[in-house]
C-alpha cells in the first residue's frame, strides 16, 4: 500500500507544470523514505531529478517499494482538476496498474477522486556524481525567468560568466547582443531577493536558452533558484519544493565544435 | 561554433 497526503496540494500542481513540457513520461519511485524521479528529455540534453521526502508529507505510507510509470501530460491534466487550495492524496495498492488521486477541499465539503492508468516504462538511470562546483549562484527565481525570456529575443544560447563580483548573462544573434549583469547583493535583508555568489574559480559556460526557459516554468515553486556550474560539466538549476525536497534540472553545456 | 552536449556523455548510465 502506498499513500501520500499533501495538505499543500498546489505543490503537486506546480511540480507537474514545471516538468510536463520537458518530459512525456517518467517513473515515480516510491519508497519508505519518499518519492524520487529521474528522467532525461527525449533528446538527452537535459535531466530532471525530483526528491520529495516522506517527512514533508502530512501522511505518508509506503509498505513496499513501488515504481509508477506515469504519462506526465495525463497526470498534469488530472492535477488541473484539483483546486489550488485542495489537499491532494496519491494512492496505489501494491502491484497496481493504476494510481488514485483524491482532491479534498479545505472545508471537506467537496471530495473528488480520479484514477489514472500507469504505463510500463524502461528507463535508463544516470549516476550523477557528487560534485564540488566552481560557482554556485543563488538568485530570485523570477529574475532568472526574466533573464532567460529576455535573452531569448536575441539568440538561442546564453553565455553565463561568473566571477566573485557577480554573474553576467549574454546572448547574441542577428539583431545584436545583450548583456545582463547581476551583482552580488550588498545586504541580505530580504533573503528571497538576494543574489549570492559562492565562487572557487571563475567559469564561463554556454547553454541553450530553449531548455532554460523550460526549467524556468518551475518559478512558482520557489522564490529562489540555485545555479551550480563547473567547466565542462552540466549546469544544475535547483528549485526547493517547500519542506518536501527539491526539483533539479541538469543541462549539458554547449561545447566548442 | 558550438555543439550541444548530451547528458549521457557526462554521466554514466547505471
């Protein structure tokens, strides 16, 4: 028996909206410690990693490890049927070929339940080594979303250059060039608005804006986003999911031809 | 020019 109840059900809705355009299907691995997901997009350029700790749920039970293959656009459609303030419970029996979703209104006057078919999936799992990154930048997620959107007007790629003074995003194309420089915040009164750069070594990397714009769909999940970068390894774009865990996107850099 | 890298060339399949 698997059952996970989340009073702040809107987190599920936001999470699905964050990944449904990047991934078509994925396996939700459920165990006694929580729910995890790891999947690459169809072109193998990016990877999504989700971790939700059992402690973060209001009720959590998982008697036997369960791998649920889920068609994400379908789950997203069903999650859209939940109200923003609804409590969401996900349930499955052992060896089930369906998953149940129960949406309860806060006042308990409306209860909806949906059942969705699971799918058989064979996916490759990537071993991601624990890495010390050369630069880790924390910034408001809305600022990151805005920068990716604005620079997409100029080109397909962004060059992210990080030094201890701050981080610079640049794009160029037929119409010209654009540079957006963010300096490290002088004071950190408002933690959510701060730009914080933690640098061991300066880096300058090139990434496809198309993917960063997909990642930025996770903006409603968290006020801050964390970018971790090292030369010649994938960028990590991390959004915290409240007390539950995290949503991480990995993006392979563009490399010199 | 630049070429898009792929995730599986950085991390190994386990």
